[in-house]
C-alpha cells in the first residue's frame, strides 16, 4: 500500500472518529434520526450518507486548496468577510460546547459502566485530551482514527447477530417505529439535517486535515473514504436497531442492550469503545478551537490548551451542557448551510474554466 493511500485511509478513519460521539455509539442518534422511520429508515440513511460523502470530500479539498490553518479561511471564502465572521464565532462556540458535552458524557459513562464518580471520569477524560493535544498533528490524527476499526467490528457483530435473529420482521417494522420521536417527521429532512450536524462538527478538523495532506488527491480521497465508512456504519447500526425494534425503541442505550444479549464481553468492549469515541470527539473539537486562535504547539497554544481544558471540565459539572444542547439544532442548520455553499462552489467549479475549489 502506498504512503498516499495510507494517509487517505488515516484521514477517513480520523474523520469518522471525530464525528461519532456518544450519541452514535449508543444508537440513540440513529434511532432518533433514522430507525423510527421504519421501512423508510434505509432510504434516509443512504441519502444522509451520500450527502456526508460529498460535502466531507469538498470540505477537505477546500482546506487543501487554501492550506488552511483553521476553519476561518474556508469560512470567509464561502460566506464573505462579514457573514463569515458571524458563522466563525457560532462554529467556535459549538466546537468548545461539544467538547464540554463530551467531558460530561465521558464522566456519565465512567459512572454508569464502572461505578467511578462522574467528576473523576470527566477529569480522566480531560487529562487524556490534554496529553493528546500536546502531540504533533500526525500523532493526533493517528489517535483519532485508531478506535474507528474497533467500532466497525463491534457494530458489525451486533448487526449480523440481529439480522440472523430478528424479533421484528421487515413487514412488522412500522408497527414498532414511532415517527413522533424523530426531529421533524420527514425522513428526507432529518437525513439532510443529520448530514448538516456531521459537517458542522467535522468542517474545522476536515479543513485542517485537508491542509496537512501532501496532495489534493489525498485530501479529497480521505474525505470520501470517511463518508464511505460512515455509510457502512450507519447501515449496519440501523439494520441492527430495526431488527430488534420491539426492544431498541424504548431503550436508553440500544446498542448496549443488543450487545448484552449476545455476550457480556461484547457489551464491555462496546462500553470501552464508547469511552474512546467520546474522547476522540473531545480532542477533535478542541484542536480546531485552539488552532483558530493560537499557532499550534506554541507556548500560547499550550497555555490556552490547559486553561480551555480546565474551564471545560468545570463547565461540564455546572449545567453548561444543557445550554449547548438547547442550541444544538442550530449546529445542524449551520452545517446544511455550509453544505449548500460547498455545493454551489463545486457547481461553479465544474462550469468555469478557472478552478475555484
């Protein structure tokens, strides 16, 4: 395998590792956005994944073209200076906010799974995040992508077992699904909104990964591979959830319920992978937040890293998470808007002699 191909796969795995937080690994996101549409859930997954593949590829390409140090340059190119500034600050707020959510989620996961007090669990997550963000970017990229293959394997085991031993047939699926539990009730709209959330969370790190890529080809293939991996994961996860819809539709942690049915060891493995995914997302949110304001690995960067991490830890304990969750839908709309602008530039690029993207 060539070094370029290895780098493309590394970017793809890192892309997936960043955007798959606690909500995906527990199955709640897929249940909410897709599975509750019953037989139409597969169409929704495919539509969403195709959009994610395309816009992820375009975001990485744009970062490479602009040699972006942060998301600021691509954002200003897409939206202009004035609107770009507004979107920049909204995105910065959510990058930091999602990091805080991950610290809180990590604490809860430690407490529920291992009986460790949540404040200690969040502290462990914070220390791991700080240590990782002291490393050079290539090592950060490796860390972000390392857990993705394990998630693929575990989700595949759960999905195959559920397919072989379904408790709900495809014809009965709509009896157990509940469209009222979906965000909008329209499968195509929820599919696009989910794509927007993925892009908004990944845009900053994709811009940086694209810029760090040796060639334009590595950047675009890396973004595309990430989308393909997400498609496979989303289809497997949705398939496993709908095959056991009588159980998963009312479960707080659907994938853990399915894993426990198969073997306690699989449930433990999924719990560990969930914690690693939460850590991944925290790292993937804080790095672009820091690089937006400080030159990576400078003295100011390291100082800001420690202050930001400690402040995030405190905020994770005092209700800030509820505030971010309240505004969370804005993240999806922002991502959809960025996806539209990336698509417009792609169309203009295809119809113009001058390469824009």
